[in-house]
C-alpha cells in the first residue's frame, strides 16, 4: 500500500472516532432539509419544480457551509500535530511532506463528500418526492453536490496552508475564521461597495465579473446559477453570471484547489517540528 | 575497517545570534551504543533533529551511512523516539503502529511488537486512555519496526517505571546486537553508565567529552571517596586522618586511584575507632559535572 493511503486510512479512523463525520453529515442534512421546506413556497409562482427551488436555496447554503466545514476539519491538521509533539516523529518516517498532505487531503475530502452527498441527497430526495422532479433539476442537484465538494477541496487546502503557517492550533483556528470571513462575506461586500461607487461604469461592466469569479466561493455560486436557467431564475442572480464566458467559473473552481495545495505544500516545507 | 553508521563532522548551527551547535564531531559504528549527555538546552535534541533532517545547520556534514539527513535513504535507515513521545489520542495503539509500519514500508508483526513492549491488552484501546509510560512503550514499539541502521532515542526513560527501564535497556541491547548504532540522549546518568559503550557530553552546544567511561574517569582525575564512620568522636577522627566531618558520625576522605590502598591501610590501622568504611569510585554524575564545567563537590 502506498504511504499516502496509509495516512488517509488513519485520518479516516480519527474522523470517524471523534464524531466529525457524524456531526458534519448531521449538520448538512438538517440545514438542507430546513431550506428545502422553508424555500418551497415560491414553487407555483415561478413554474418550476420543488427540487429546483431547493437546489437554489442549497447553493446559497453551501457557499457558507462547505468552506466552514472544510476549514473546521483542516485547521488542526498540521498545527495540532505540532502542538501535540507528534509531527517530528511523523516527519522522521520516509513519507514526504507532500505525501502526508495528500493522505490527509484524501481522507478529508472523502469525509466532506460523504457529508455533502448524504445532506444534499436527502434534501433532494425529499423535494423530489413532495414537489416533483425533472432531468434538469436532477442534474442541477448532482452539479451542486460535485461543486460543493470542489469548494470544500479549496478550503481544505487553504486550511492546511494556514495550519502550517500558524504555529499553533489556536492561532490556526483564528486565522481560519478570518479566512472564511474574507472569502465568504467581506469579499462580496467589498465588490458590492465598488459596484455602487462605480455606478454602472467600466468596472461594473467588464472588470467586476472577473474579480468576482476569481473568488472560489463566488465561482461556485456562478457555476451553479449560470449552468441552469431555472436555478438562475429562482435565485434572481442572472446578470453577473451572463457577463462571463461559460468556462470562467469552472476554471476558477478547478484551479483553486491546485493553488491551495501548492501554497500548503510550500508552507509545510517551512515547518520545523 | 567497518563503515560508520553515523558520521557527524564539524557541524555548526546558529539559531538567531546564538550558536546552538558548535563544531560537533561524533561518529557511531554499527552496533555501538553511545550516550549523549548534557543539560537542558545543551543541544542534544537539536543535534538529533539535525541528524533526522528536521532542522538545517549552517556548516559541516552529517551522514547516515552514506546518505544525507532527510533523504529518503537516510529516513528509511533511521528510527527515532522523540522526547515525551505523543500520538493522536483518537487512534488505537494497533492503528498507530500499523500506520508507522506502512510508512516505513515494513510488513510488521504489529501485535507481536506491542506484546514485546508490554502493551498486549491495550492495543485496541484509544491512545488517549494510555498513561505516559504506556505511550513511551508504544514509542519504543515503533523503534523496533524493521532493522534500522541508526536509532536515535531522546530521553527514552522519561515516564518509565524501574521495571520498564530494564525492558528498555534490554531492547537497546537487542538493537545493538542486530547491528543498529544507538544514540541515547539521557538524563538518567546512573543507568546509561553500565549500558553504553561510549559517552559523549555536550555543553552549550559544544562536545566536551567523548570516550569510554573508564577513560573519562582517568582523564578527569576525579577523587575516590572514602567514607568512614567513627565509633565515638568524629572530630578527632577527622583531625587524625585529614578528612572532613560530614555528619554526626562520619568523616569523608578523598584519594586518587593510586593512593587508595594506602588510605585504606591507614584507616585499618585506626582499629576500633572506625566502625564502617564505604569506598565510592567517581560516578558518572561527578564526571558529568566535571566535563560540563560545574564545580565538583
């Protein structure tokens, strides 16, 4: 068995035993179900099935939850080992630092994928059962699950990076909270402010969509909305998504995990246990 | 000539403006057990981390066999027991050791190893429930994975009860017998005394001694202590022998190895005035104080 898989297996034991997997799945199921039922009111007015509305609501939810869950799992991964004093021994073994990161990543992304699939899948099944389903809405649901996992991957990698830079688990937790706030809340607020100041000028027309899609959280939103007309309709967010070519959001969301991983690997290299 | 398992030549390391390792030279042959002694902060752990490639040094060279520290070859040839070893509390002993075996690329008998270090009944319990001594035993079990060329043990006796220490030294002997060079950083001076082939002493990042225990004792010229107990008047006895009274009944005399018998004859000649005599050769602690630059008492 290769080394990164050995690390992944051990990490899976840890996630299972410290209840992370259970709690994350429970959170996903509860939130997704709540949004599905709360958001089912406008179905008739818009003329789309309940699953479509549900996917639109869950897209908004996932923008917040996927990065949060990913950071919760990853902030401790290097800083925690360093605090505990187990990092030196691990690094004395023949596994390279890239392999260690890859092993942890494999386990963490599998856990996130499990929580996302169960959570969104349950809500989707409930919505389909009560309010009808179409091929379009089913594809939208699958797209939501896959892109949520990708978004999680971005913040897992960024979490490792902070965990390596922070020097301690407490500092890493604080930095992760800051990172989440910047990417998910402050970035959009800043852009909104810029658009208001610009009053429909050059920035709003041509620069703004690109700056927006450079943020993985927004790229996730744009991808899900732009790809499905009915989801875009229910979310009321069509303008910005239409200003961009189709490939922009997927490229951003696919490149970010790689960038994050390279940054994390570089930061980990500098860690002296 | 046999190749050295570990060669450290002229290693210097600065941390900020402080020189934490200064021109260190040390080599270990296969099967040799060497104690690395020094105060806290003398550079023992830093030297071990340098050998492991976990920290860089400014100049000099370290070779594990012929491999550079931190290279895949060097890491495969080295085992390490960190000071106050710790593991993820959510894993069981068996899972943790299985992980290490896979990382080392060994097809290990995990249950057998845990049995060997005295953890058979705890192997499927979470490490979070282990005592400090049990974690140390688990740390020892991972040292025994494979047939390492170099074993680096940082304070291996910390947290172990006396019986476990005996087990530890049996394990060290076993490692040495299979040809592993063992470097033991320790504070437990009296124990490494009989258990190592050679002793190296670090002081403020510099090596101040590196030899067998008997050679070090000869070079240091430390006195042998004779403690005699007086029948009734210790002050008179002290005056008579030229020694010093150390408590209500005893007098202590210092002599060199060459004059020991002469001193003993003198004591014997005192007859009934002396009830008892103890001869204490210089111990490692005295040597350690001598070489690490503290006043010998």
